[in-house]
C-alpha cells in the first residue's frame, strides 16, 4: 500500500510516513516504561495528531491535501495505527512471538491501505 501510495502522490506517502513514525515514536517512548498497556498507544495517537497539526499549516502541507482533509487523514491514520498492532499480533502463532520485522511495520498494516483508498477517493472526487 505504501508503494502504491507513492505512485499516487509522493507527498501523501511522506505524510503517512510522518504520521505513522510519530505514532511509533510516542508509543515506544511512553509505552516502554508504562505501567499499563493504554499509555503507549495514547501517547502515540497524541504524537500523530501533533504531526497532523504541523502538516495542516500551509507552509508544511503536502500538495495533495487541502487544509481540512489533512485533519481527516491524520486522525484516521492515528486511530488505525493501534489497530494494525493488534492485527499483527493476531496473525502470529501467539501474541508474544518474536517477530521484529513485523513489529516495525505493524502500524502500517491497516493505516496504509485505508490511507491509500482515501487518497484515491480524494483525487477522484
């Protein structure tokens, strides 16, 4: 999905990368020392929303998005990143199985295909 998104619009692919990377950063930074399982994803969502705020400013906005649509894209991606982590755990033989490569890409499992479909819809409307 990320490769196809790059072919549709490079700015949209970079924006997705920035939002998902911000989520991963917040999730790891807070979640690694958290006492419960909710703190990491919440921090990740807040970090992704912060990057979305930055991208909504005209100076940093990708060309493919209007200022209002970047909010929709950013919030959807931020909310789908934890869903991707749960989906990655579901496809493993057991949730705690060591799958380092999958854990690096798990936030993209759901967010990237949905972002791609939303981008196609945005460009064709």
